C-alpha cells in the first residue's frame, strides 16, 4: 500500500479507537448559515469532499474536566471538542499541524472573524509562497468561512482555528500549525464560542482523556 494510503488508514483507525471511548450521535448537519454564507458556499472553488462519518460532527459523552464553552483539541485523534453542560461535548473532525510545525498549549480566543482576510506570514511566504500580501476573504481563502484567533499572554500567537478550502484533508496532520475545520463546522462552532474562551491543544501522544484541563496564561 502506498505510504499516503497507509497513513490515511492509520489515522482513520486511530480516530475510531479513541472516538469509540465516547458514546456519540451525529449532530444536525446544517449549521446556521447566513445568506452570505449560503451564497459563497453554493459553488465553492474546490472539490466537495466526502468526510468519513468518524470526522463528522457528533454530540458525545465527555467525562473530562473543562468548563462549558471551552475547547479542547485532541491532536492524535484529529478531534476538536466544544464542551457542553451535563457531561456532553460537540466533537468535530479537524486537520492539525504537521509534527514539525504543530503548536500545543493553552490559549484564549482573542479575536473572531467572519470570512476573514488572510495575511501570509514571512515563514509561509518563504516556505509555500509567493502569495499576495493580503488574500481577501471568500471561499478560495485558506482561512475559510470563520477564524478564531488564539492569544497567549494577551498577544496573538499566530495560530488559528479556521475553515478551509481543502476539506479533503480533514482527519490528517497536514497544516502549518493551525486547526482546520470544514466551513460548515467552523460556522457552527463560531456560533457557539464566546470571546475569551479557553482553548487547549494537546501535544501528540496525549489524548483527550489523559490530561487535566489547564488555565491559560495571562
């Protein structure tokens, strides 16, 4: 089997194993789309992807500590959890950073934007560019429909939770460190998250049931 095919199979099995620790049901598939969202997503300039059921939005039992409204990203399983009251969470499939570029730690949501512009960093320009200095928001933009900007110590740490124009990579470790979601899922999450919410991104090897919830640095 080609290396890429083996990698996809391994990730899928890992997601099933870790996801199977929690009872879950598929959440409603329609996010609260605005007229602008519907217009921009009606004919996206990228191929529609068939997301495996494991990585589709689920409501799951959640026994881990963490206040309602907080976010936890399980890097190994490629899941993002939005914590609900009563021992439940909404689980979304995500793409995470490549091992050499992945960020982990505790942050807060310091800014939120709909259909944000993308300003490539110097590192991105050097490694993947050239890109324009600013890419306007829209379905072709790598940040997709929504972006949550992560802050540490009151400063933007340059990592985001955002939509994507490459939904086929959900469930993989392929980004430059940010957490990617389908545009429909990031719209759903955006409608639930409050400014200042705590975000914990676990490093590889530390799944969502193994580590206490930490407070962000201030």
